[in-house]
C-alpha cells in the first residue's frame, strides 16, 4: 500500500486520484447498456433469450426465463445462518416503518400525508463471481416490512440454479426469479416483456453494466441508488491492532480491484506495521482474489492525527467507515458523511455485510454526502390528500389568488376567485 503524510502534496495527489476515479462514468458500459436496453425494448422475450445465449452461453427458451423459487434443502448450518441474518436484519429495520399523519386547522382544512407500499419490486442479485445471498436478504427484508407484496429477483442463470439462492428466495417470499443478469436483467425488470412483468422499482447493486442500465432507465422505473465499487476508510489510532486493521482492509479489497481502501494511521510506525501485516496476509490470499490488485492500485495509508482523519473521512464520504480506536464513539459523533460507521475494532465491516443487522446496500462514490442506506422508506410511496370546507376555502382563496396573479397564471387565479366570498362570473 502507498503511505503518505496528511497535508502533503503526495497525499493531496493520491486523494484527488481517488476522487477522479470515482467520478468516471464508464462510457463503454453505458454504450453496451444502451444497446441492450434497445434490444429488450424492441424484441422483448426474444431479446432476453438471445442475450443469454450471447453473453452467458446458455440456451433458455423465452417462456422458461421466469421461474418460481423452489422449496429445497440446503446445508443445515448455512440455513441456520440465513435464518439468523434474516431475523437480525428484520429486527433492526422494523423500526424504520414510516407512518402517515393528518394535519387540521381552524379554517376547515384537513390534509393527510398517506404512506403506501410499492406494489412490485425487482431485486437485482449479483451472480458473477459469487452468489450474493446477503444482498437478497438486505433488499427483501425491508421491502416486506414496508408491505410490498410482489418481489421479483433478477440474477444470472448460474446463480438462479443454486439451491442456496432458491432456498433464500422461497424463505423471503419471492414470487419469481428472472434468470437473466446484467443490463438485460435490469431492462427486463424495468420494461417488462411478454412473459416478464415489469416492476415499479429496482434495488440491489451490480457491476458497471447494471449501474449504467439503471441510470439509463431511471425515467421509467424507480431505482435505489447507483452503486459503484466498494469503499472503506479506516481510522486507526495508537490502540489499533495491525492484524485486525489489515484483515478489514483486505476484506473490502476483495470485492474487486476497483475497490478503494484508505487507512488513516496515527503514526508512521503504525502505518508501517499495517503495511507489513497487509503484505503478510496477502501471502496466504485465496487464488483468484481481487485483493492484491486492489491493494496495489487503490490502497492508501495516510499518516495523520485525529483532526486530519475526521477531515479526510468527511471529504471522501465513503460507503464504509471503520474505527479502530479506543475512542470510537467520540469519533463517530464528528463523522458526517458515510454510509455506515463501525465504531470499534470488534465490529468489522464484514459483519455489517452479513449478520449485524443494518443494511449493506450503501451509497458509494461520495454520494453519502446526500444519500442514505437502503431501508424500509425506500419501498413506500407518499401522497397527500387535501379536503377544505367551503367556508375554509373562502378564507384561503384571496391569498392564493394574489400569488397566482403575481406568477402570471390567470386561470389559477380565477379558479381560486370563484371560491372567494361573493364570487360570481366576471363581467
């Protein structure tokens, strides 16, 4: 990992490189996604089937792309782990359920803010390098709490065939699995085909083609967020154990070579110890892991004090922020821009990915400055219902009419004037 000192030109250059990389739009991914969306829009089932043949090298008849989850048996210990994860995610998210309210006043006005669940939601479950059961859990559980009745999963044919995904989908009440991943799966969810019903919203992260497709279809379907490569900022003070710091950095690095892992270490000695530990743990890395490439290209250790660490973390606005500090709670109070904070060394980010309880679908690319983790609130829609008595509107109409006339909207003004006292047809 590259080691730099906070406040130096080298540190600023390294951070700017990270920021530029996060802003890259992936023009080639957008071109591919745009072409795939056009094919699905034009040819429906036939296009999805052709995409599976071309990209996944599997032949699936159009009427067989959609399947119902099967009730299957899987390894008992994994089934128990899935049940524990579902229970903990459910207990954490249940308190997020939004409620409507009604406001009244003496003029005879009654306005209700109504909250209703979305009808049909599509969950994109990545199925390339691995089958992400955790993503299915993190998306389906808050949707169910919100009251969504129809959940559809889109994933690769290979992932859909695994008993583990079938088990989790059936357990979570998924009504259908679309055996099509990538931009084609997103297009099928958003547009619908002859046999694949479209959804109202798509949630769940994916690769660059998935993100590009979601962005291109945002005017036709709701989306949760545009997920980029995973990010971690880890702050380590003098109490930090280099072994645990390295383990957490490498855990996030293995999501992909484009992942960003930044460690802010209190001293140069600690930074060097962490770097040595990362190198040592990499010697036993699993073959095929992305961690080595990520650490070599996107791994950064910044030497800085508490103030520098807080300033840097708020500037980067990372997806994950991990605190290996004896004073983590105090740090957390000053950290404004982050998707999730893990307050001490005994609370690893990997635990949040699976089993602690909060959602792991988090804002990336600096969007934690204004975006939030996926939650129950993402699966509802809100509307306002207004009712005013005749006498009440007579009191309100003159003020509304005055504003309408200022804005140059005479028919708005006239609609309001007709409700004013003594109103009649204009001469």
